[in-house]
């Protein structure tokens, strides 16, 4: 199958491209390197060094004998995007190409506007490119569990059958996202559902939880194939950040009481979910939603698990929560759709965390402690990045 | 009360500014004249001639002795907007300043992207201006009944108490909008609800139905104070368009079976709703939603009412529906919030329609028949405007 991976240079886009290529698909990656420019802007870097995309593509060819096609450009450039889709003619488009950090979107007005413009308009351009080239191209779009917030009822997979005053309807699940970033994913979901309903687009919206892990079967074959490992307070996801804090001998920084419960997923399961979604496309006109998590855990429990697994001494530090969110809440998520397609989850385990400690220890000289404390506060419309 | 009307040069923004000024409020209008530029782009004009904003403001001063302040600029220019809000220091901001035509947003990719960018980013800039100047400034934002679509359950006022698997939560009412324009209002609602929840903004979201009518107590005092009267297939609202078609001896153009039921409101009630919302602000952190309609009617019944009232012969023509929407559906809308604040509705009546016939007849020589047939089709991503 021909698959175009938008954002194919990112933390998940790159391992996804390799996994799909390894399974025999004909893969192209498209990227504008925005993620690398955020590093430059904020003075960050991946703990694990990463090669340029051109070098990675070359390395994959040397290691596997397989070729990836490469498109360098921006989704906001609609002509470029339409040309790439027309020329590559994918059967599926996997769309990771959005600004993905909640704190980044909350820095100030410019970062909020950038995030909403980049994500929403980029995705509109993807929808129009599909509609203009071939409505049968299956859009596999990364959403986030953060679209739902923390409702007091069970979280279904994107749709909810609502009973009200004796009548019923199947409706989009009501959303309460927690940042300008999370809002963009809600906006995208609404736009794409409209495209399915009006033009007959086929779409799978993957509401992904917090991803952890750094190695996959493919990226582990050569150091030049490594993907990012972010530990800073802006782009680091929580479990990865705790692992690096433990290796550094730095306290694990939990926001508030740590009672916030989140859905988690191993990076190896993420890329497998994408493969399953691509190989089992949504129907014509179908807006299909999966909750892409394999387990749920409170942030305090994630910290305790990392601390208990680490061979040395680890402290947990409870900071004032810079975010506006509930510390304690109900959280029960339906996530059966991907299991029904065949996903066999890797659940969080000691051995997995051990392997992350090893990755972090190997590169710990690259870490900058000052980047790990939250400086972006939700309560004010202007932070200093 | 100091009130800033964004989009104060438009069909509703202008009469709103006059109504508020007439009631003793200190009013400023802000506009970038986008609505006039759509006329130039598409070769349209208001059936009733309208003066320039500067002339209108001068005429209102001559007629009433009251002054309106004037800010000319674009909400996408965040510095300009922040400066206007800082200098005028309103207690309330009434926000009409969005591209408001569903067909316009469906012309092609450029018009869809323009509409989403203009509306969503403009409103983000308004939220940030309020948050930076004073979170107590009450945002009175125009939404649309089209955010809801036509669900099979009762339409509540913005929020819905959902019972699911034995638990309950109060959630944003699930939305199913019918165009890229309607989607922008859904996006705005989510963004603004987040601003209320996170920054403590005060907001009233007015989900307005189809507006009809052209004269108000204020605009009727001098021909120079007239507001727009649109009859074309892009910007004309359905009842106004039927009135003008009747006067022209042109068949009333009903899409599909005309079974689509819509909420309606008289222009005089619209401006009164705005006054009531401003004078009774939402609480700090409250995202308050009102359904701004006074009655519901099917499109076929609206056509029949216009035809029956017109003193001459009128035909009704049923066209293939260019939109993707249900022809027959349940539609029951709660709209008690504004009544509780004191709204006394003008319901649709023969005398009202008669007065509209008179307005249309006075200017019928300005009408262009060719602009009344729908040319923009929902089913294709590229129409020729």
C-alpha cells in the first residue's frame, strides 16, 4: 500500500514510516522541520541525538534495502501539498504534522495563534488535497485523548449515543480540551467529520494518549535511525521525562497532587495502531474514532512506578500545577476498537522502564536540568518562554 | 455602559450600534469593511443603498445628537485590536466581525481557509485582548443555530446534562455544523469556553437563527441610516430573499423539499437581545449560551407565508438542494434564556412581511436576477464563484 506520512521527521512520524516500510508498504515522508525549529527557538534538544531526515532516509536504505520518498515542505502551502499528493498518489495519508505541545500553545498569543493556524489550516489543506485528488484516500489523523478532558461519564470512542427527553441520537462525543493545542484537535475532528459527511471522505481519528518509549524494532537497528527523546517541560511527555529526571538524580516533578489520570501507550503500540488503521480503512463517508491507549494511570502512580524501578534513590517533588485541570476526577476510557483490529498491547513494565533508563543514561551528558521545570502558566495569557 | 461593536458596519452590527447608542450607552464601532469587499469580489450589492460608515456615523450624530466612536482595522491585526480595546476600555464587546455566509465558505479551498482563518484567529485575538486588558470585559459573541445541525433530540441552550451508564455530567452540547462557516462558530465556542474556564473570562454565546427584516426604530429615522438588505444566493437570508423574489415576480427558490426547519428572529429582536445580554452580563468564568430565535418554521412554510401575503401572483420553485442537509428532521429548540431576561418577541406576521415588500419595492430597480440562483454546491470542493 502507498502511504504518505505527514510529519515524518517527528518523534512518532519517523518510527511510523520505518514500521510501515518494514512491513512492505511503499512509504513517503513529508515534513517542514517545524519540530526542529522549536528546538532552536526554545534552546532545547532531543536527549538522543538525531540525524537529518535526508541522512536517516539514506541510513534506512542501507540497513533495510528499502527506499522512502521524501517531500520537504509545509502543509500551509496548499499548492505544494496538492502536488505531493497528486504525484505520490497514496492510498492512505497518516497525519502527524501538527504542533503537538500543550505548553507551547500556552506561551502567549503568538504561540496560541500559530498553533491554531498551523494545525487547523494545515489539516483543512489536507482535506482539500484528498477531495481534489481522490476521496478514497484514507486519512489517518492523530488526535489526542486530551480532546475529551476529564468528563464525569465514561469516555466512548468519539461518538456517544445520547438519550434526552425520551429521544436518542448518535452524536460526536462532547469535548472539553485543556489547552489551545488540544483545542486544535477538537477543531480538526469537527472539520474532518464534516468532510466525511459532505464529501464522503474516509477518516480515522486516533485519540492518542501519552506516548512513552524511544526504541522500536526498526529504529533500534542503527543509531542513525534513532527518534527523538524529549525531556523538557514543553515537549517531554510525562513518563519519558520522569525516566530522564531519575537518571539525572533530579526529583520527578509532579504537578499538583498527581491525581490526574491519563491514558498511556507504548511507542511500539502507536506505530502498530497506525499500521492496523491503514490496512483496515474506514468506509466511504465514515468518520471513525479510536481511543489509542492501552492502559490508564495517575501521574503520581507513574512517578511512583519510575521511582520504584530505578536502581538508585529517586525523590518525587510536587509542584504547583501550572495547568488549569482537575487534580482528582473520574476517568474510564473505552479503547476496544484497535484491539478488535488485532492490536496486542505492550503494557508498562519494569523491563520496559529499565530499557528507557539505559537509553537515557547513554546520552545523559546532553541533558540541561534548567529545561525541566515548568515555566509556562495556564492562568496568564502571556508567559516568557 | 461603554460597548465596542466589532463588525459595526454590517447588516446587524450597524443597527445594533444605533440601538445601544439610542438607549444611552457609549458605543464604538470597529470594522475592516470585509463585508463590502465581498460585494466587490462577487459583483453583489445590498438592495437598499447604504452609506459609508463615516457618513452613517455623521448622520446618526445629526439625527440623534449622539456620537459613535470609530475604529477602522482588522481583528487579525492583534496590535491594532489591543490598542482599540485599551483606549476605548469597553465594559462589553459585541462581536459580529466574522465572515457569515455558509455558501461563501463553500466556494473552494481558498474561501474555506479564509473563513476559518479570519473567524477563528480573529476571535482568538479578541480573547487575548480581553485577557490582557481586563478579564471582566464581557464578550457577547454571535454564534449560529447552525452549530447544532439538526439533531434528533431537543436542542438545549449550549449545554446538555448527559446521563450515560448511570453517571451524569454537564457537557457542551454536541455539534454537527453544516458548512466550513458554521464550523468556525463551533471552533469559536470551544475556544471561548476554554477562556472562561481557564482565565475566568465572561462570555455570552448567542446562537442566532435566520434573521429577517431591514428596519429598526433607529435605522428608519433617516435613509442614510439604512442597513443592508441582501437578496443574493450567497449572503441573502431566506425570508429576505423570498420577499425580494416575490416583488421581482421571480419564483421563490426552495432547496430540496423545503422540509428543513429553521429558527427565525426579527432584526428588531436581534438588537434587543444584544442589549439585554450586555446589560445582564455573564458571571466571571461563565460561558453562557442563549439560542437567539423566537420561532421555528420550515423553509417551505416560509415560502408559502410569503407567497400568501404578497398581493400578486407568486410561484414556488423547488431546486435540487445544493447543500448536504436533511430535508425532513426533528427540530425542537429551547429558547427561554433571553425571554427570561425580558425579550418580548416580534413574531412573523403579515404586517411585517408587508413592510418588507414595501422596502423591496422601493429599490427593486437595483436587483440583479442572476444573483439569486444557487451556484455553490456543497458536494464538490471547488466551485466557480
